[in-house]
C-alpha cells in the first residue's frame, strides 16, 4: 500500500471516528480525530508542494531570453518568409551580426502537428537555421530553456 493510500485510509478512519464520537457524545475523541485529519491534510500538502518555476507563456520566455541573451539581437514574431518558407511566425529569432542564427517556437499542447508548424520547421531546416521548440504545457525550467537555446545556436 502506497503512502497516499495509507494517508487516505487513515484520514477516512479518523473522520469515521470523529463522526461516531459526536453521535455518542464523546467530544474529546472526536476532537482528537479531527486533529488527526488536519495533521494528515497538512502532511499531504507538505509532501506535495505546488511549486512550478517553469516558463509557460511568451512573456515569461521573453523575460528569460532578455536576461540571458544580451549578446544577441532578439526579434519577436519573425516571419517564416525570412528563411524562404511559409507557416506560422517564429516566436523568437536570434541574430548575430545581422544573420539569423536560430529560431524558437512556443507550442501549445497538440499544436505541433498542423501545417503552419510543420511549414515553419521545414523552412528553418531548409535554410540551415536551428529550430528550437518548447511545449508550453511542459516544465520549461529557466536554466533548461537558456542552455537548450545556447546549445542550438550557431
């Protein structure tokens, strides 16, 4: 039996004991059982912290890129026509000395199988420009994003 199963079982037993205590006028036992439920709930919350430090929207990526790529010129919404293709605009384009050295596309869930995405990816490949995509529903920790972009740039 896993930790959560035991916790749920323990909480259920404590609630049953508290209800039974109230019905039979056993206030002290009911109070103890209620305290057990509260403690179990606090333990569950501590065991599963809800901390997400990932980047999940364009504004967050913009801030991360601005903070870590000051050595490059960065443009937003770069048209695919710039690399000789068609499709959805790249969210970010990275330039060194006026030359496009990499593009980033942010992809919402299940949007990497449409023609606009595929066209943009193919155009970058045909122009020998590194194409980097990030799925917005994934963790995208700031350090990971920065290192992944740096590793792909020419």
